[in-house]
C-alpha cells in the first residue's frame, strides 16, 4: 500500500514537471496572432473591394465588357477539358486513370505552340480578337471525343496519345488568346485613372475575371460531374454524357465567346486595330490619367488670381 501510494505521487510529480516544461504563449506571441488575424481580414476586404471595382470597370465600358466571356469562359472551358473530361475518359473508358496525364501532356504542348505563335505574329495581329475567335472555333473539335470514344479499347496507350494530339489545336487556341488578352488588358488599363490607393485597375479587373472563372468552374464542374456519374450508373458508360458535356457544352461556350468578340468598337473586321486611347461612341469613354489630361488640355493663366497679382507687384518693386 505504501509503495503503491509513493509510486502514484512520483507519477503525478512527473506530469506536473512536464506541464511546467511546456512552452507558454507570451504576450507578444498573442499580440502577433491578433495582428495576423487583422491583416487577414484587411486582405479579404481589399480583395472584395478589388473584385467589386473590377466588375464596375468591366461592365461600365464597351471596351472591357467582353472580357468576362473572352477570358473567364475560355479559361473555364480549357480547365474543364483538362480536369474533368480527360480524367473521365481515362477512368471510365480506358480503365486507367494514369492515361489522363498523357492527354494533358498534349494539351500542354498545344499551349506552348500557341504562346510561340503569338510571339511571332505580334506585329501582324494587333489585338487578341483573332486569337480568341480561333480559340472559340477550336472548342468545336471537342465533338471528336464522343465520336472517337466508341473506338477506344481499354488499357491501350495509343488511344490516349491520339486524344492528346486532338487536344493540341484546342489548347493552342486557348493559350494564344490568353497570352494576347493578358497583354491587351495590361496595356488598355494603363489609361484608367486610379481612384483607390490600395487597389489598381489592373489588379481589380484580373481579380474579377479570375474570381468569375473560379465561381463558374465550382458550380458547373460539380453539376456536370454529377451528371457524368449519373449517366455511368444508368448506361454503364459515359458515351451519352460526352455528347452533352463535351459537344453541346463546348458548342455553347464557343457561341458565347464568338459573340463577345463582336462587342468592341471595330470588331467586325477580320483583324481589327484598337488603339490604346480609343474613344467609344456609346458615351462610355475611358478616363485618362491625370498627366495625360494635362498634356491634352492647354494651360490657361488666370491673371486675376491673387498669387499672380502678388508676383506682378513684386517684379515692379524689384525694377524700382
């Protein structure tokens, strides 16, 4: 009894010593956590304000209103093709999920070719509209996936490489449109007056466009993914789902993107040329920066201003 009590006391003493040895949160550590939380809240507020201002800029000017379908919808279609359709074909038809990486490699090669094409044709094609139209037309090639999927045999790598080759022109069009459109946004927003010291017009517009893409992908990705699983349970394959999710879905995206490229002023031409400070005829002119407004407006002196009168009196006193 005595030995058992003694051992119990020694065990309690060791637990107390271990608690004393544990590092305690100091006042400065607690204060740093509070500052960190405040910085996160400020960042979230700045992001919300930036996204809101980006929406205002895009929807209040004819020059920028087409950026939402031209950038966000096109990016959504490209990511959905790589992140949902390719894995679905690899898992449900080829019976090997690893084959999706082969298809994505073809898509990545197409992105490289598209970026290089923009580089070599930058002097001839001044705006991103031709590239975006090519991207929209290339989306129609997705119709080949449901037609070709009936000929795919499971566990055959050659079919994955063939689909990868099919994705090259599709991703080429998207990459060309994305690179040229990013350059166009950056150069065009340089003429927008910055009314907020915490966010810039460029950051606001890109924040709005990318947030729109995330929301679209989150909603449609979940809905269409559930539809693919439902068709697989009913039919035992995804051939019917590929027709709707692949062909019909991407055809709607193609029509929306092509229609958006007809909105800017002068976009009806095959290779339109939009100048940097182009004024629009719909009354929503882009505001110029302060230094540009000063260069365009001639300086007018007010000789009745008190400062000017004081300088005149001072000059006359010196002459005397």
